[in-house]
C-alpha cells in the first residue's frame, strides 16, 4: 500500500463518483478503478458498494476513510517538517558556553533567535572550551562560545565581542576606594583564578598581560566556576582579573574597578564546525554576528 492509493481512495470516498474523483486526481478513470480494486484485494475487504447508478462506502470503507485521512495528514505534516528543517526553521540546536557568555552573548542573541525561529529547540550546556571542542567534533554540540585566543584545527572561530578586563576586589580592600586601579598595584596581591586547563589560551593571555605590568600572579585558589571565584574574592581569599561583564553580577562583598589606561581587554568568540552544513547552525552564527557587530565593548540593547 502506498500513499497514492490512500489519496485515490479518499478522492472516490469524498465524491462517491469514480469519474469526478479521476478528474480531481487528474488521471484516467479506468486506472483509478483498477487501483481501488487492488487496494481492496490487498486489504481483503470491500471498501465500496458499486452499482450502475451509485457508489457507496461500506462500513469497512467508512472506518478506513477516517484512518486514511489521518495517515495522509500525518504524511503532509512530516513533509512540511522536513522542508522547514531543511530551511533551518525547525530542529534542535545545542549550544555550549563559558559562564561569562550568560552576561553578554546569550541575553542578546537567544531572544532574537527564538523570535525568528520559535519552533527550534535550544539546549544550553555550560562547558569549558576543551570540552566544547570535543563535542563540536563528534556532533554533540552545534555552536560554542569561548574566550580567545583559541586555535583549534578544523573548527571555525569568529571573534564577536571585545570588553575590558577589570580588577575584582573585596569591598574592604584599600584599592576598592579608588575609581580606577593600576594593574601594577596588584603585583603583591594573591589571586583567585581559573585553572589553566580550563581555558589555556585565555589563561596565558592573562599571564602575559600581568607580566607586562610587572605583576606575577600567584594563584592561591582556583575554580572553573565564575560565581565561585566571586565568592572567594568576597571572602577575601584574593583578588581577580575578569571581564567587565562580571560587574553586572550583584555579589555582596565584591567590587569591580576599571583598570587604568591602556586597559587590557578580553575577547569572546563563537566556534563551530565549518563542515556542519546545517542551515540552523549557519543561521545562528549569522544572527550572533549581527547582534554583536562591534568589538569595542559597546553592546547593543537586548
């Protein structure tokens, strides 16, 4: 049994006339009659009572009509869903990100993407860069957001947003009373940082920035979690250098102070597998670049 057989049957059942059904289907009447007989033979039941004057549905035909209509409607929905998925309007998008992306990228990109593609299922996973790269390669992740610099063979990495670094201090720290802080003023401080293996490129850039200012950070404690680092600073376990966006996180006992010019900065990038030809991935990356067109720390409104 094929879908065309169901369409033939429904046309005859709705018109109760083989000639009019053939006109609707744009086929000749004899082949239509033959196909209906073959369908009945395959089912082992009569679907129509035929006389010289009229055609009526049998009881089996009336039941079969209900199910045939449902089957054809489901087939049409499946075809439309496949077409929408091909256009990037339907499907699932799994996004990996570092914690700071929750404060910058996601609030500006996700609402716009959901508005444009309301039927796409979005899954968010907070992951360190190394795990994002692995999942991108094996297909468990579609797009990621990482701190730069990053070099990963086979993956596309597009810078999307630059922002200054700030000094993150306990609120009773002597430097907290200043409007801006010299990076060199932190040279004798204990630091709370993330471990290097969490984001090697970003970590090495921070160390290079510090060395140029004659600062040699001695991490007293490390954590991969942004909120844990802030908590440790609040407990006066040390100071930290973090992206400016962390100032948006209200954390009692912590203050963020701009670094004096020339203030070092950090950059966020979107990463994806260029071999992935999904229109959904391409649409998300394109929208991300539209929503974050600048790299000067000035974000568009959400």
